[in-house]
C-alpha cells in the first residue's frame, strides 16, 4: 500500500460496513411492483454489509408525496442514524408527475437539512413503467441497492464527524 502524500489535507469518507447503523426505510405503497423490489434490495444490501436486522425499521406510506413528512418525524426521534425514502413516480398524461417529483425531492432534502440526519432520496422517477422496472430489477442497477450503499456511507461519515 502506497504512503499517503503529506501535502493533502485530512480526508474523511464514510465506510462500507453497516454494523451498528440504525436505519429506517420509508417505502411508498404506490406502484408496489417497483417499490417492493426497491425495498427488498435495500434491505438485502444493508444486511449484506453487516446491518443488524433488529436495527432496521420499515415504515409504509401511501405514496411518494408522503415520504418527507414521515422521514422527518422518524429523524427527529433520535432513534435512527439514517433514513431511506423509497418510491416510484411514473409519468402520466398530466402535470401530476412533475408536482409529486418536485414535492418529494424538496421535502426530503429539507427534512434532512432541518434535522441533520441523512435522508436518502430513493425515489425512482421514470417516463415509463418499463424504465421503472429496469431501475428496480435484480442486480447492480437496482436503485434500492445504490441508496442503501449511500445510506451506509452517510451514516458512518456523520458518525465520524460527531466523534
């Protein structure tokens, strides 16, 4: 292993191990074929990386619009190191898609900033059902996997900053 250059500042980075990470997963019930696959993959990834099943909590909400409120309520309890929001919004023939996507993204970001708890955006936004299914299918492309990895990294980084 090469020595670290001395002219670089100290660098902090989250870890890839979920041991000890307390995580809530808030999953939308709308578009269940997609959201259940996202949830299953996120849970599997967290456990593969060492998360204790007892420290994982799943909360169901009706749709993506409801994700931010429940995520914030969970964050302020102090019981969780990280919150993952999972949902799927598929474009239809009206402007409803744009309104829901914007509200979910802004609300999740705002809740995270206000609480200081990482709240991870795992909402698949797709033009078609086929695109949503691709992003929630088995393998590396599943958004549930990528957001679970981001959640682990953020939770462990915040832990370093506190310590």
